[in-house]
C-alpha cells in the first residue's frame, strides 16, 4: 500500500512540472500577442495621422468658403473648409497624443516581456542561432537568407 502512494506522487510530479512549463509558455505568448496588437494599432494610427497631415496641408491652401466633403461615421457630409479644418487639426493633435501613449505602452510591454523571459529562463531558439551566425559569416548569410541562386557559366 505504501508503494502505491509513492507511485502516485511520482506520476503526478512530472505532470505538474509540464503544466507549469505550459503556463509559462502561454503567458509568454500572451504577452507577445498583446505587444503585436499594440504595434498593429500604433501602425494604423500613424497611417491615419499621415493622412490627416496631407489633408490639412492641402486644405490650408484652399479658399475657406470652398465646399468640401468629409466622411463622418460612414456618411459623406458636405461642409466648408473653414468648418472642417479645425476639426481635422484637433483630430491630428489627439492622434499624436494617443500615439505617444501607445509608444510608451509598447516600451513597457517589451520590458515586461524581457523580465518574464529572464524570470522564467526563456530562450528563443532562432534568436540564439542568428546571433551566433551573424558575426562570423555576414556575407554568406545575406545570400542564403535571400534565397539567391548563383550559377556559373560553362
């Protein structure tokens, strides 16, 4: 009977360790997914900000009473330049602030990921291979990474 109890303990110990490893991996993947989502949102906002800048630059050279159209909530609305320009400038300023906040969040998330990696001894396989290969054969890696085939003339 005593041997049965020790066998159960021995069998459950590795399962618990595996769950812990799985939880660590899931936590790491969750953090990386969150960072990717933040980066995606940041990219989207930066594109919108560039569009706003282009439109503002264009409208500044136009007569203030000229008719223009603006998309509001999926509906095209007719306005004048003097009505639209201040709203676009305000939106641009707000987007700039949001982009700053997202940049800070991405930096914080990156630090959180690095701390998590150090805490749980996480090593990424490809990262170590690339770091060790890069200083030795930079020219060779560029050719092989690009998939370029070089033929010789007969």
